[in-house]
C-alpha cells in the first residue's frame, strides 16, 4: 500500500467516524425530545429534572464533534465533496444542539406548570400530536443524512409547513382560553412557550434536511421554495 492510499483510507475512516458521531448525537437529542414531551404531558418530575440535567451532554457532544472537524480541516485540507461533508456536519450539530436546548425549554415549562399545580388545560393532546410530527422530521432528517436521501430530505421540508399550521392552531385555542378565563393566562403562556419550542424543533430539522441537499448537490437551498427543493431532489 502506498503512502497516499494509506492517508486516503485514514481520511475516509475519520469522515465515517464523524458521521457516526453526528448520528449518535442525533439519537441523544431524540431521547431528550421524547422525555421532555412525556414530562410535559404526564407531570413526571423525575423526567423533567433528567431532561434539564442531560442538556449538558448534548452541548458536550457538539463541542467535541466541532473540535474534530476543525482538526480535520487543519490536517487534511479537504476539498469538494469531503469539504461539503465537514461543513454539513458542523451546521448539523449546531442545529442538534439548539434542538436539545428546545427540549430543555419544554421541560422547564413543564416544571413551572406542575409546580404551580395548574394542570387542568386540554392542550396536551395537540402538543403531543405536533411533537410527534417534529420528532418524525428529526428522525427523517438524520436518516436522510445517513443515507444521503434527497427524497426524505424534501419530505422533511414539506412537513415543516404542517408543524407551522398546527402551531398556529394551538395559538388560536390558547388565546381563546385566556380570553374566556384570565386565571388560565399563566398556564396558557407556559404551554404556548412549550409549543413554540416544538415548532422550533421542526425548523431545525428542516435546516438539517436542507444541508443534506447541499451535501449531495453542492447547492444551497435554505431560502428557496419547497417546490424547488422537491425538484432538486428528483433531478
């Protein structure tokens, strides 16, 4: 084996390790969302505290992967597709870290709601529904990254519109509650903040799917229409 072949194999192994680390971080973030939503809808205080405490694990993974990417850029000076892979990883872990922050925010809202004993609000069914959509978007965007699946990436972008629509519906309903009974204002606002965190999770998952299109096609699709992204995925 020549020196160049040896270096090339080492480089490929490093890239594969980074990709695996991103998926591992994604798995942790998925768990955080699931636990946060469960905590919000059940009032499980132990689960609430666990989500808040585990946020540092997500942050630590972002710092670690980012540092590895910086080292690869410095040592390997990647170009073309390899450079796009590293850039995609850096962008993706930033969104994953922010999703972790949103999960912790949901847990903090749950803590406020249950600490005050104000749980008689019928909005948790809608919250769980929109959270399931956002969680599916995250899983699909991670799968698209793992398999370089542009069709899956385009589906995530389309699903974000559904999350936005569900969020607007929740806002309208909560406003109605607050107008009908001012005593429900505090809890309604806390539920609204939790719903907004879920909506933001959908936004970050959408970002991640757009990075997959950039990785495969070399085209930035962050500010184009859903239809354009779907056409790009089919070409």
